C-alpha cells in the first residue's frame, strides 16, 4: 500500500515537471513585430524618521528594442511558446513552417528589455 502511494506521488511529480518545460521546436502559428519603445515606471519609496513619514518616487527607465517574435505550437500536445529572434531569422520564417529554437543563432526565450534607474 505504501509503495503504491509513493509510485502515484512520483508519477504526479514527473508529469508536473515535464508539463512545465517550454517547447523548443514546433510549427509557426504567428509572427509579430513590435517597434522599439521606451517608458518610465515610477516606483514609490516610503521613508520614515520615527516622527514623520514621506514618499519619494524612483523613476525606472524601461527600453524595448525592435522585437521580432515567432510563436510556435507543438503539433502533438498543442503547447505553445514565444521566441524573440533577429530580423533576418524573422524574415525567413513563414506561418505553417517548422521552427527550432537555437540560442547560438541569437534566439531569445525571454523578452529583450533593458531596465535602469533614471538619473536625476
């Protein structure tokens, strides 16, 4: 009985681990271009000296370069993933064709963004 419970727990853990992995190969189902953009986020910071409290705001600058996005879908599981690629790769890709994520080619699995504290 105890052995059966252990096997069930292990099977659940294995399915959770494999279910969370991101696909790296699949059919291209969408292409998207996002133009370069920048924006500033104001982060409130609360200060106190024991007698009074005040808030100051810290500006954080966000910069997104031109983004060329390829959306892929696994044909068997229907799982999807997005990859950020170089312009040349984006132009070679067509919806319905197969795509394989290759970091050495310059493909990124996370959005390329630069964040920095804005200087006063």
